[in-house]
C-alpha cells in the first residue's frame, strides 16, 4: 500500500510541529495553568463566567509583573461536567508538563481529579502537578479524600452551611431541602442537617428531596409538593438551570416562601428569576459588588467599576483573587514553579483580602479559611446583577474564626 | 387528592409541550426516514428568535414571526442540505443533522452569549388564572394549553381533511406511487420539513419564557422528545399524542410519588433494608429517579413492542 506523497508531507509536517511544540513550550516565558471546566453542555454558562473572572484576575496580576518576571497563562480544557472527560484533559495537562491544574465546577470532577493527580504524582516524581480547586465544594474533598497535592481555594460546603444556617431568621420554623443527587448535593444535604441540628434545633425539616443533576425541565410538581408540605423556606444547593427553573416555577405558582440557596449568586439565576423574585432569593457568597458601598471600601469599588466596564454579571470570586495572590507569593518565595516546593510554601500561608480579613490556607487539610456573606437579591441597590435592576444586599456575615471548623483529614505527605 | 389534581394539570401542560415538539419530529421521521437530531435546536432557535422579536416589537408578533422564521430555516435545511446528502443514504442524513446541532448550538452562543435570556411572559398573560388549594395556576399555562390544543386540531384537520394531507399521508407509505401519479414528492418533503420546523419553533416561542431561554435548552429537551417519538410509534400522530401526555404525566406523578419498589413489596411480606442485596436500588424513592422513568419505559417498549404504542410499521 502506498500513501499519496502529499499525505506523507502533511504527516511529516505534523510530526515536526508535535516534536517541536512541547520543547518550545518548556522554554516559554509564561507560567501555564491547565484549566479544566465545562465550556459546553448544561452548565457552559458557569464555566464561561468563571473563565472570564480568571482572565480578569490574571490580567491584573500580569500587569503587576506576574511571578518571577513571568506572566501567567491559562490553557483551557472542556470537561462538559463529566469526570471521564476531565481525566482525559488532565492527561493532556501532564503530557504538556504544566505545573498546575485548576478546576472549579463539579465535586464529582474534583474527586476524580484528586485521585488521578495522586496516582500521577506517585508514579512520576519528576513531572508532578499541583491541583488548585477553585470551587468544587463537597466537604469530603478536604476531609476523607484530602490530599497533599490538592489545595481548595473556596469554602467547603460545611463552611457555607455555617453561614447559611446562622443567617436564617429566628422566626423560621420549617424548611424543605431540595438538592442535586450527586456528591455535592449529598454533601450539602448532610451538612445542612448537621448544622441545623447544632445551631437551630427548633427548625423542622418537612421535606428532603434529591433530584437528578440537570435532568428536570419542569419543576412544577416539586413546587406542588413543597406547597403541600407547608414549608416556610426552600433550602437548596442547586445551581445553574436546576436553580433557575426551580425558583421560576415557584414564583410562577405563587409559592410565597423564602428561597434560601447556597449558590444563587452564581451566574444565570438572577436573570431567570426576574423582577418577581425581588427580596426572595438569598445566597451565601464570598463577595458581591455592593459590599464596597455597604462597607465604604474604595479599593473594592474601584475593582468593581473596572470589572463592570466589560462584564454584565457580578464578580463573585474574591477567593480566586486570594488564590492567585497566594500562588504568586509562593512561587516568588521558592523561586520556581516546582509543584512540591510551591505546595510546601502555600501551607499555612496567610493573605489579606481586599476587605482586610486575613484568609488562611490551613496546613492540616489544605482548605482556605475565609469569611462569608449572606445576602438577599433585592431592588434599590447601587450595583445590580445581570442587568436585572436587582442587586445583593448583605444580611449576615461570618468571620474567619467562625469558619474555622475541625477537620478529619489525615494527610499522606510525600517523603522528601 | 389536592396534590393529585394540580399534578394532573402540570402533567397536561408539560405533555402538550412535549407533543408540540414531538409531532413535527414524528412527521419528519415517518415520512422521510430521517431522525432529525437538529429538531430540538430549531426549538431553541424559536425561543431565541421570539426573545429578540419580543425585545423589538413585542410578544404577539413574535408568536407569529418566530415560527415562520424557523419554518423557513427548516425548508432551507431540506432543500440545500438534506436533499443533497439524501442519495448517500440515511447515515449521511443522520450525520448531517447531527452536525447541525453543533453548528446551531455554537451559533446561538456566539450571537446571544451563554447567559440565559431575560425572555419574560407577556404582561397581558402574567396573572394567576385561578387558584387551586392555595396554589396559583398561571394564565400563561392556560395559554400554552390553548396554543398546543389549537395546533393539535389544525394539524389533524390538515392531514385528514385536505388534499395536501391526503398526498402527505400517501407519500408516507407509497412515495414511488405518489410520484408516478405526477405529484412533486420532493416538494411534499420540503413542506413537511418546514411544517415540522414551524411547530418546533412555535414550541420554542411558548416554552422559552415558561422555562428558560438559554444555550443548553436544546440539549435538555432533545433526548426526551426522541423517547416520545419512538414510544408513540412511527407514522402515528395519535400515538405521538398519547405518548407525550403519558410522559408528561409519568414525570409529574413520579415526583409526587414518595414510594419505592421496596414499599411496593411490603404488602407481599418482603421487607428490604438499604444494606440488603439490591436494597440500595430498590429503596430509592420514585421521586428521586422520576425524570429517568421515561427512558426506562423506552427500553421496555423496545423490548416488548418495537413498533411503538400505535406505530404502523417497525422502527
């Protein structure tokens, strides 16, 4: 069998590119971070929003000179919110010798990555990779599954549950739990129950529902059920379409109760809910645009204004700003991007956020400890979200001390 | 009881919505033998068009213009796309519509972005029609029922009582004979494809603001519509209708149904705990797996009655 000559030429050209590519990259003057998130599929909007926030953060960091005189650069991979796809992406990350891999969406994806990174780093001590978790929240990831190679720069479900439960009004007596049936939703349900029993034993759980992730189109039957239960509040960890459709169906059916969410501030929900949701949706978050006004913080207001010139949705990832501040300091301290050295430098690191609160990267479980805000979506705020005319208004706030919870992590550390 | 009555209405609305989508697909599938993967994408286009027209001139013009636009796009797809790949066989046609899904999906994201659109129910229909045991039944849902019911009636009238309908029905079973009698069969195909796309677009217009208009809405609706079509059976609009309503009811009632298989076994004297053999699966309440029930039904019908509920021929 003979190949046409043109095929051979193309093959040789591709081979040349393939051989030359990685070598050229290694000599690059940038610090590359493999970034795996859903950029297509049901939660593409979330991945896209997250990417925009990181690009914004990295532009700011690079303008200040990056780290070791090198600029940061994101190499993106689409995982479609599927652990299997994320593992394929991780393979590309390690094949390209990238020192860092980052992923924000889907605790099931995070869990799969932790396992895979552990195995990879054990087998390839000369080509290790450090996992930066920017939003996979299941508490298990820094407890049972905790790993030396995994750093979580976002509050665990447990930490959010503290703010969520403490902020519930004293008059509230009955709640209905509705969560997505996968690692994250189960984590939310368990921790919500745990802290309800601890802080608010007077509150009765009148319903406990699990729904298949991103499968339900019409939430009306669930609303009927919630209505029949007589609950005064719907407590949910849903995000994306699962949250938007749920609250929309509730508002349409005239279900006049509190909608107490964990992730209502994540992109899409405010638009879907619309004006009818005024003063009903609450959420637990790291930051929202109106804190700058409430706390008279000029530095944040400047940041918010800069962000809003080019974006419609609110900036919700102050923890990711902290993540990059810490990463820059760690890389500068050890003078390289070697994953082991950077990991050791990150352990126990303290970093002031733009409100002056000292965030801590706890050494025991590699969990970032940061304060939380509980806020309600309502009209009449200086900065609205997603052009809805409604903005977040703080109702409750926790401190780093409140959020410092015991961990069950027994970490296996590398011998070096 | 009160939950039952409200759920009945919920199921009916959802079932009729499914029918609007599935009826177009079943017509195309049974006539042309093409499983049009892009059908749900046209539904999404309908919603985005409606949003855009709603922004410019209002909801009522959108209700007419958006489906017509979708119908024209359908006709264009058939004339310049499907007809060309037709002689390469069904696989080529299948792959062609499969490719369209990605192109339309990406196109929508590039034009309108990834955020959900603020496509709202028109102010004139934004009030509770009546209240049942304290739960409102929005007027817009009544409107949806009205539109889908009207559509069902019109389609039936068109197929059964007009000359065009007669030719379409004949082309369904004997395309060669119809062609030999001097009818323009390709034109009939184009008409059917455009008509199916029109219906999908109409479904998009009225569902886009009831659910949400976002770039993932096609992916969300696509699989369940296929289930309806296969379940209902090829070449049968009545089967499609029955299947749609059934699926709507099944999904709605499985949510309010807090029982598991283990509960069903209890009267037989069998008690299961979560740690028994198969216990973990059998003790999951129905409400937790509700949205997956239609797919289970699909498998059952393919096993025991491959032609579907009222299908006139094997799939």
